[in-house]
């Protein structure tokens, strides 16, 4: 049985949308070590359709010389959740159709190892509501943006988590690794 590990870059006020604002902080080498630990343990990627469509052109042309994460993103099997067919093809991939928690449970049952998710806020929120996230890795940037889509929208049920790991990087970013409480 597989587990689901989510990775998100977020601001202090919970904004995860369009993380171009993270560029001001650079990418601390320690963050790369933490992310490599997550991706190296993963043998599948689960993405929402919109994130898949954004990642495909960004990653599909990258090589290991461009970014050490390129082989993981390009060669690992991707499962795509969404009511619509993706606009792009970025293999290897399988379309799961519209979100349904039972389809995700089956994917977890059928997968050995970790299923990695990045971005995909709508999907992640649904998975958190259904208690399907096993590891939530938040990379919290020292900025409150005041606007933008937040990982937790107003009106969602309470989500209780237990701290499993934490790291502080020289660029001011803090990694908080959570699991179910």
C-alpha cells in the first residue's frame, strides 16, 4: 500500500498560488536535500489537471543538467485528476478522471511506495478533507502576501496534524513536515 506525500511552497498567510514570489528568497541547498529525500522515496506523481498542464511545458524540456529533479518529473508515472482531459500530453501518465476519494484509495492500494504531489491545491484540499494525505511538507516563506489562493480556504473543516519533522534554512524558509494527528 502506498502513501501520499504532498509538498507545497506557501507564504506565512497560507498562499500557495503562483509561487513566483518565492524567487526573491533563492533556493537554499538544504531545501534541495529535503525535496530530494521526498522525491527519491516516490515512485508515482499525482497531480490535478491544471498543475499537470502547468508542469508539463516547464519540466518536459528540462534535463538533469538543467535541474537534478528533471528525470523524476519526466520519467515517473503521473496520475492526473480532473473532469476535463488535459490540454497536453506528458508521459508516462494516466488520467483518473474527476476527483473521487475511492479512486485515490485504490491508487494508494495499488501503489508500492510514495505517491508525490506538488501544487494541485484543489486536489490537496480534497485529500486532506478525506484524511488521505500521509505526509504534508510545507515550505513556509517569511512573507505574508495578503492575497492569492490559500491552501486552506475559508469554511473548510478543521484539519489536525502532527509535526513529524522541521528544518530552518539560511534563506529564512522553514520546512514543516506533518502527518495525521
